[in-house]
C-alpha cells in the first residue's frame, strides 16, 4: 500500500502550481486620478488599493464618516475585481 501511495502523492503534488506575482510600480499620478474620479462622482477619496502593479480607488460620500468595516469590504472587492481582470486578460492571451 505504501509503495502505491508515494508515486500517487508525487504525481498529484507536481500538478499544483501557483502564479508568480510580479511587482511593478504604480505612478504617483494615480492618486491624483483617483481623487479626480471621486470628485467627479461627488465623493471624496478615502483610500487606494494597490495589488501587484494595479491600483484601485475607494471613494465615499463627502458627509460620511470613514468606517473601517466599509474600507475592508471595499478593499476586498477591489482586489477581486483586479484579479478577475487579470484572469480574463490571461484567458484572452491563451486563446490567441
């Protein structure tokens, strides 16, 4: 039994791969762009989310008080959107 289990584990572990994160730079102008996007929506810039070399804006109403729970939710949602966009881009490149 042990002799059959070891090759199976080796075979299964070789199939697991993870994407290597690449870290690029995010320009300083991105903060200005985020602030202008929020302002155009009648909101204020609360935070920026940076994942790998992508950045996202977190806006909130100007009269609202910043709440940590809302910021956490916005951060998680922004991260998921960026990952979805990367996955779609990778799928498009692979299908070419």
